[in-house]
C-alpha cells in the first residue's frame, strides 16, 4: 500500500472514486432536545404589520433543532407575532402573544442543513404597534461540546 500526503491541492470526485476514507470523523445530525447549542439573547423591538427579520443564527450542522424565543407586545391590547424562517423562507408555525409579559415559544424544526440561516421574524397586528423578542435559542439532544450538568 502506498500512502501519499496531499496538501494544499484540490481533489475531485473522480480521484476519490472507490477510495475508502477510514478514520475520518463524521458529525452526527442534530436531534431536538434540551441542551443549549447557541443563543442570540439581546432584546429587540419591531413595529409594523409585515414580518421583518430581527435575529439570525447560522447552523453548524444538519438535523432537527428545538428553537425557542421569548415574545411580547408592548401593550396588552394588541398581538405580537413571531415566526422562524430558514434562509428567508417560513419554516415554523407563526406564534402569537397578546400580553405585555414575555412568554417563551418553542418549536422543533426539522430538515435543516449545515450553513442554513435560522431567523426570527416579527410583526404586530397594527401598523403603529410595537412588539419585543429576546432569547432566540437553539437546542439539541446531542450537543457537540461539553456541558456542565451540575454546578
């Protein structure tokens, strides 16, 4: 068996056809769960009756994630809407909140790929209304980093 080191060169698919690449690590797809992978926690406000992007996270691996965010309206008289988008297209179920106290919304989103942009869009039910969101958080059941379980 001949072993050659290839460094700094591009290899096309034909070169690797039939070659077994043993010993390379693969990254497992994410499964929805309750281990925090990443978050965008800053409070943001949005006004207007059409959806606008407020938060965005790029995913490091494919799979299914549990996505949570906190949502409220500035007054209890109106309704705030939040929705999860992937690469600018709606993938989640629009979530509403009529109260002026934050409520956590949660949804499992499947079919995501590494490099996808997971985004939080908001709108309000009236043009002059104002809604708030914070704590866009991405969770998995099989995190790739070490986590403290008891502190």
